[in-house]
């Protein structure tokens, strides 16, 4: 069975990939997607993912102000779902999550569904446009999970991941599935090659009281040890669980350099 990636709607795409999953996953509908069009030549498209309880609108407002005229930003909104961390209270979330800890259980079903939604948003981009993923907090977590799917060539369900990612940015987040990542990457030379090929920028505030700094540091270490050789980690002294202009300036410079953008800044 095959579909045209360009013409397949997100709902059909997810039903095709996860048709055998429980109704609880299929029942969550993704919210509105906001798009910031490039002001110059379209050279790259990045899907940017918001944090827990937020939406794509606030992301688009932040990104629109960045001096990156060659990037198209796609800012989706996560489904509203019960979240274990909040005692089952529903809010926008890319997947279910409990307390951020060393023993955090990964909601693979939710992670895969969101990763597939993001991949579908990128699937219609022109072939000469470089594509990437970025995000904040939980958005950074799903961005990093999508990056591991790219390297492995498959989702957690085993279905093929076909987007050719060129860059990943994760701010104040964490890496789902970090325990088993190294053994999976080392299972194949092709997988290891893809892992080594993608640039990753991680940044984290040392005073983050929501996603503690050590999880950002551990995520960067786990990625590097697994073979993601182009992982860069930037600590921000005294920064809490939010972004600041200095951090976003770093993101701008890094994207211009890594994606080879013309006419930026």
C-alpha cells in the first residue's frame, strides 16, 4: 500500500501508520498549525514545537522576530490530552509524561504519533529546501525523539521514517529513550552514519526548576556517546525554564552556519 506523501492529509497519514493502535491515541486531534513565511529566498523549513500547555501561536510570534529571512517556520499545536504529570488534567501535550526523573517512562505511542504528525508537515516541502526540527521543553523532547527516528530510519513501531532531517534544536528539554539509544545506533553502519551526519544544538539553563539542568546535560552526553557526533551543548548560567535573547541569538547563528543560509543577519 502506498500514498503520495505530498497529498496525504495528516489524519490519513497517522491512520495509515498507527491504524492498529488503541483508540486513545487516535482520539487526540492536533490543534491549529501556524506558519511564518520566509521573507527572503526559501532555503530551509523548520518545524518548531511548543512546550507543555502552550500552542503554536506563541511559538510563531517568537520566531517571526528572528533575523532568519530564509527560513519557513511551521508551528503546530499539540493535541489536548490527560497528562500524568498534572494528575490526569488535560492540556496540550505531544505525549504523556510523568515526573521528569531518571526512571521516567516513555510514552512511545504518543511520541510516535506526534513524530509522524511532524514528519507529515515536512513531507510536502520542496526537495531543494533543507528541513529541520526544533522545540522548547516537551517540544525539545519530541524534536530529539524525531531525530533518533531519523537516525534509526524508523519509528518506535517499526514503520519507516522517511524525512531527511538536516538540523535539530532543543532548548530546556530532555531525550526520550536515552537508555537504549546507543545499542540501537550501533546496530547498523547506515544508522551510525545518519546519526553522525545531523547537527544538534542543545541549550539549557543551570537554574531550570522544571526540567533540571542535569537532564539537558545527560541528553547531550547520551547523544554524543550514541554516535551523534555533531551534538553541541550550551549551558546558560542562572537561566530558568524560559528563553532569553542571548540564547535565541545563539540559535540564529548556529542555524545560519549549519544550514548554510544566505543573506541572514
